[in-house]
C-alpha cells in the first residue's frame, strides 16, 4: 500500500497541472490527450475500481472525440487518475475503440458496467454496439493464448480483460436511434420513437417481439480470436512500429528460405532444365454469341472441364496440367428435378510449374464451374477495418438459404493497413472503392464480375458486393500489365517468395483459384495465364492467411459439418470460414436451377427440346386450377432463351405490317425452341408493333412486350413507356393486370375459346398461360400465383386461337404464322463470371503505406 502511494506521489509530481474541477475542464483534458474536440456531454465515467486504483492506475471513462468541431466522432476509452476527493488529476492512457473516419458515433449511453453506442454513416444508422465493460469471457485454454489475449486487450481496449462486444444490425434502415437500459435489457428504439426492441445483456441475443421483427434485428457476440503466435506477434509489433520493419524482416526470412531450398534442390542433383516458354499455353477462346454451330442448330457451350494445360517445361510431370475432379463424398451435387443428365463435378484441380528458375515450385489451381457455383463474400471481424466502423461478420452468413448451399470458401485480400482497398458486402460499404483497383464483384443477377475500377468511386446500382486488391495481376491475358514491382507490402523493388493466392476468370467464363507455397506474384500470374485466364486478381499472401476449404455445413450451431483444406501446406484450419475469420473471405454456393417453389403448384420439366446443358432444364410446365378451369402454364428460366417478335403473314389491312419481317433467317430457324402466338388486331382497331427496330404502328398505352437487341424479354406495364429500349422488337398487348390489379378486360365474358396470357415474374421467369374459357380471369389468377404483377393478353383483338408450339413435340414451331408470333431461341447458359467495367482513364493506384 505504501509503495502504491509513493508511486502515486511520483506520478503526480511529473504530471501537468490538473484540469479545472468542471465538466468543461474534464472534456478539455480528454480532448487534449487524444488531439480531439470533446463536448461537455460527450463523456461518461465507468464504475470506480476503488479510490487507490483510481488514484494510481486511473478511473476509466468513455468519451466521444472528433478531430474538429462538427466532424464525425470516434469512441475513446481513457484511464484518468482521480484524487480521493473525486477530482480528476491527469490522463494516464487513452485508446481509440472505433477508428472510423467516415463513421459518427452517437448516441453513447452507459449504465453500471454496460455501455451502448450507435455507428452512423451516409445518413443512416449502420450498427448498434453493446459493450460489457467487465471484459470478455475467456475462451483460451493454452497459457500462451491467454498471455497473447491479455496484451492484445491492453493494446486495443486499455484493459487486460478487454471488452465483450455484441453488434446489433437492423435490416430496415433508420436515420436515428434511441438507446437505453432497463433491468437486464438494452433497449433500441429505431427512429427514436416508442417502438423499441431489446437485447438481453446476459446472452447478447435479440429479445423476440414484434418490434424486433419490424426492425429486422439480429445480433452477434464478437469473439476474441486466438491467432498462431507468429501471426499475433507480427500484428502486435506492426501496430507499434508500422509495416516497414515487418516487411524488412519478412523479406529476409523468405529470402533465406528460398536460398536454402534452391541449394537443397540443385545441390542434390536436381535437374537444371530450361523452360520452353514462360507461358506456352494458348489462352482458350469462349464461344461467340449463340449461332447455329451444332448439328441441330444449338449454340455451343463453353468446355467443362477445361482442356489440359500445356507445361512450360520440356519434360512435364506426369500429372502436371491434367484436371482431376474433386470427389469428396460430403460435397453436395447440383440436382435439378426432372433433369435427364447428372451435372458434372464443379471443382477440378491440377498444378503447373510456372517459375522458370525453380522447377520444383508448383502453383495449385482449382477450376470453379461458375455455371453451377455462385460467389459470395464477407468481411472479417478485424479486416477490412471499415471507415464507417461496422465490421464484417467474419463467418459465412447464418442465413439457412446460404448455409445449405455452401460448398467451399477461400481467403480474401490484404489488410486495411496495406492499401485500404475497397470492399462492399450486400451494399454496405466497408471501404470505398479505389479507382484503378483490381476488382471482383457480385452483380444483382448473381454473376461474378472481374475488372478494373474506373476513375469514379461511385458504386453502380447493379453491384451488390465487391472486393479490391492492388492492380490487375493479369489483364487481357498479360501478366503484370502495369509493371508493378511491389506485390504486397514489402521492400520496394522486391518480390519475396511466400504463400500467395489469386482469383481469375477464363475466356470461357469460369473462375480459377490459384495458390502457391513459395512463389512470387509473377509466378502466380504466369500460372493464371497458363490456365487460360484473361483477368486475374492477386489476393492475400503469407502463411496462415491463404486457404481454400471444401465445405458441407449441415448445422452450424451444433458444429455439424465437413470441412477439408485443399492441402496441408496451407497451414489453416478448414473450418475457419464457418467459425470466425479475422480477415475477409469469399464463399461458393450451389446455384438453384429449379423453378420457383409455389404452394400447391408442382412444376415438371417440359417435354420439348431443352437448351443446353442437359443437366439443367430451362422449360417447365404445370396445370393450375382456377375456378374449376384448368390453366396450363409454361415457364422459361431467366437467361436461358432469346426472344424475337415477328409480324403475322396474314395481318388485316388496317395493320400496315406488310413490310415488317414475318420469317426468320436460316441461322435462327435452326435454334427455335418455341413459338407463342401474339394474335392479330381486329379490323378498325390498332395496337403498336416494332420489329427489327422498325416501327410501323406507334406503341400505345397498353402493356408492351419487349424483346431487346440482346434477346432478353420484358413486359412493360402501362404508363412506363420510358423504360422501353429503342432497339429490338416491341409489340403492344391488351393489359389484363397492372400493378397487381385486374383490368376491366380481364373480367369481360365472351365466347368460349382457347385463350392465352403472358407475363415476366419478379424472379425473371417468363410465364405463358393457356386455358379454354369464356373469360381471361382464371389465366390472370394462375399467373398471379407465379409472382406476376403485370399480365398481358395474347389476343390483340382478332380472337385468334392461342398458339404455343414446342420443338421436340408433335406440334413443333413453323417458320411463319398468320398471326404475330414470339419466337423463343436456344441460348447457352450464361457463365457465372464475366468481364466487367470500363477501362480506367487514369493510372492504377499504388498501395498506401
């Protein structure tokens, strides 16, 4: 006790004069310790730890500080020495708990040993965080892990016990939030009103209730991650010294490892062989736009699996470049109801030796069938370190519709301190995009885009998620097009050999993950080009940071899963991406090729000819009973067919369509899968039509069926003519339903006849309904069950019998019809990866030290 008092006296003599015993004086003292502006109402004292501890070690205080008035606030924690009388003496130490330049922390509330705050950015509440000031629950079993956690906690939170943190997200956006505490619950009131939900202080879980449901509230208790000692040491020292000394040390270590390995290989009789070429493999070309190439006129598919890869060595290894399927028994298979053929394996692996100086060096490749697999991404619990404060989940999302489809996951890109390259997850920006940055993105249609970010940092509306890293490693089949010499934070002009990874896309639209244990960036890029890649992104590097895991997650809560790493050399647990990952990562999910699930509606593949591939039927049919009327419906999956409108060969005199095309050219005629009659107009009644971009009758105020220049189909509701493309085909059809409401025409009874109706649902499926009835309402009701808000009649006034002809059936399509017709052509399945974006107008961005 006497010793502590003596220490206190010595510390007191070495400190500046204490602040004024006012809230303003305390605020100025806190602001001075952090170089920020602190308001008199922007701080809150944590519970006292006893007068002696408060005097010697300081009493802790939470406060909001901004670099200048009216700037966004960060949340800080300080230890302030306090006299026995309660007068503040000096700040012992302060730490920034949020470090969010673009995020604004407010409000901040505190009760007992709990605190809560909201992170705001872009005019909305991004996240609410609950802190348990007593510290996190220990989860480390080994003494070394406990010691590392103690030092990390002190470094990051100002306390050896750390802070237990629970993050709360709301799917429904709000611009303001009110926080409070009641009994054992933290209360959250979106919009600051009376409608509020609770977070259990003991479990961190959302208290069930209507308010929580309306807000779409979810919570997650953030763990303390136990890292390998070497990774922990690097991260801890880097926080104090900066990245340059660590880069120097890594360069020396990896350089000596390479020297020893080369000496061991060549010194023990390893073959010194000159390579044939640095990248001898020819980049395969993807099929052109659908055209009559096959014997039956079907467009060709991109080859899968990829063709064997050519080695750069005169004497290749026996297995080098030969693709082998991944056949782990736990991997789910693509299954489509009624498919006549099984889908092929979606993972194939091989390796190449792409370093001309090191014939023993291998780059492992995983070919990913982007037709079957969809890319997703998630931020880590530590990196990227967001400018808005709200971190990523650090694990594969717990949404059952995602977990049940996941088959693989792999590492993301660099730490935020190594360049601040952009990332957005489900339209929530963690780091803004960098112009010139190599980018992998997920578009709103579920495809993966690869490209270089343009000069603007604006995010296009069709981009759902993206991740950037450095500049492109491969672009248009060329390795290192920018001439960069520094691939990763290392000494300038060097390219150390270490674990490196990358992701690229081939000209055929497939993705390839590349990984090497002791390779340079150029070696990695050479391997990508050998594999046929036209665009490649360098991902993360160094041991413990790079891994590809094959997964099957049955119940994440019960830890019921199978996980297997690509190779033990990756030095990472395969379940990392299921549990907690400190850094961002990508995951792969099976795509769903089944038609939409509708209660009471059983869909089966249509009997006619299907577009390729055979393992994924695109035409489905069913019968729906409406008011005792059996309605036959046929559905066409989005992206699996092309559409064209042709005029009728026997249009009435009142419809001047004589010079509009009514037939198909020889090439298209060999690709027709279906023909749907659109009817003719009655004499004296005119509806608009445009064929091959030529308009003879202006489009009017009814529904407009549009077959765009690329063959995509849309049904434009009345009053939305501005969204009609200027190119392609368009035909006006009587509207039966618009904005979810039946039109008067749908309820008019007339003669019993075969009727037809068409719509495009919100899922992108095209639906055609047919029924023999005296009224159109049963067809409209049936299509409504399939998700259609706008429905058009296939009778343009002449009451022609509805026609639906299918190739491969007794009633195939013919080359011309007396009524206007919608032809449906075969279309090869869209590849799940594509070349995205506009070339940048400025130079590529170098990493920020």
